[in-house]
């Protein structure tokens, strides 16, 4: 027995080393969301466990010892939960929010600065922002065999401007296409959307490890050993399930999460619970999570071609990934970020500002133009002069 334990540990350690050496990139995923709603109110419950996984290596599926936030109060009227893609560390570009929690917290902050948006507008914002971030993250990491792990379900629940209670879920997935030079580009797309207006009937929405929870909701009589499920089963038998109180829905949702955790090691940890009634978010129960670093906002370009242009990337900041710059007379680095791009016969300008010009960019017959202020960032200046081959380096007066 002891020998097997030691062997297992050695295999895990070997797998970790092999994954690191081979360039495999671990990614964290979230696991279950349950939303129940009727005319009495809305309840949303998630677990807190994140699981790190590595494509093609079943030994590298391990729970994160720290809890992960999966349930978010977006404003006074809506909450959002995610299941699926949780985090994909970007050590080469740490200023980009690389996790779903950070994206949702940032969205909540942005919503607090604006007039109240309609439910559908928040849903569209969620889709747009997550598509952009997933495309940025996956193309910087240059994933290929791991597309399914970037799948994410976002469940939005709350009250619209007219007071109508609504529950919606959208699903985003990654696809792959090839550029003319055979580089792989990853695009995020919305592949599923459901939206329900809550009336008198009980509405439920599940995401993540949903199979057992769905079975319990569809056949509760098989699980009456759990008190909350027993209450639901009896109400359903009397055709009164639509009359469940908010407290009964809360207990039922928690039971679904806990039973799933008993049968699936990727589910577990503290419950995260949101209660909505009378047109507002009335209570959030979850652990305290650390503050998120400030977001960097940018326009995104992936797989585009800029050819024979006087100036590329008008405006700032801009994140360019796997673009082609062919005979572009001015590409400004300051305030912009570049990964895995191809530059041909182009001029690249630098004035000492904050930027990221990664070594993955490929240059052919290009000129670097330095302003006198470029010396303000000596490390970036050294990187540009030492790590790339330039046709010419020019200094402006």
C-alpha cells in the first residue's frame, strides 16, 4: 500500500515536470451552478471548487486548495454565475485579466458607473466581453488540443427594468481557423442561448456537472432520503412545486450541489448563494474573496491583415495577436500590446511608454524608430534592440 502511494506521488511529480517541460499549460475550471425561480423569488447556488486540468494528461486534474468565486452580484437587480472556464494564467502578459472571476468583477464595477441596463443588454455585454477575453487568452497561449476546456456557461438571473423576473444562460466555445501562412487562430463564439421569463411555474437552470442534479429534479422521488428533495417530491406529486418558498428552493438547490459533490471530486467547498425577491438582490452568502487587480481595457485584433497602410492600430490601447503588418509605415508600440504577429517591411515606433512586444513576434526587413523618450524604459529598449533583428534603427530628433 505504501509502495503504491509513493509510486502515485512520483508519477504525479513526473507528470508535472513533463507538462512544464513540454509546454503544456494548465487551466482551471469551475463545476456546478443551480438556479431555481418562481413567482416567490430566485435562488442561485454554486460550489467553490476550481479544478486545474492539463490537456491530454488525466493525472493533472487536481483541485485548487483555494476557493474560487463563481457567483457575482452584477448590480442591485441581477446575479451571474459561471461554470467551465475559470482561469488560464498568462505569465507573459500578467496585466490582462486571465480569469472569469476578474472579468465579472470588472463588469460589475463598470455597471455601477452607468445608468441601469436592461436584462438583454447585460446578456449581450457578457457575451461580447467573454468572447473577446477568451480569444485573447487562447491566442496568446496558442492552444490547439485543449479547445473544449475553454468552454464556459454564464447564467444570468434577476429582474428586468419592467420588473419581470428572468433567467438566461449563454454558452461560449472556441473554434479554430488557419491563416494563409498556416498559423492557427482561435475564435470564440456563442453556441447556445436560452432565456426564460419567470412566471408562476418553477423554472430551473443548471450548468457544469449537471447530470445528477437534473436527474434529481426530474425524478425527485428517487432521492427522498434528502429532506429538501423530499419536500420537493411531495409538492410535485400534489402539483404544487410551483409554490415552493424561497427558503425551500434554497434548501433544494443546496441539496443538488451537495449530492453532486458527493459523487464528483471536481465539485465541493463552501456554498455560494444568492437570494433575489421583490425585484432586487436581497442576500449574498459566500466566502470573502481577495480584490481583483485593475483591468486593462483594449480593442482586440486577431488574425487581421494590415497592408500598405500609413498607420496601423489607430487609437490606444490595442491588443494585436497573430496579425500581419505588411508595408505599414507606422505602428506605435506605446500603449499597445503585441503577441505572435508578423511584421514585413514595416516601421515600428517606440517612445518609452508602457507596452508589451513579445519575442513571439516575427520581423522581416523592418525598421525601429526610437523617440528620445525611449530611454525612459531601458528594459524595453534593451529588449527591442537585443532580441530582434532590424534592417535599420533610427532615432528621431
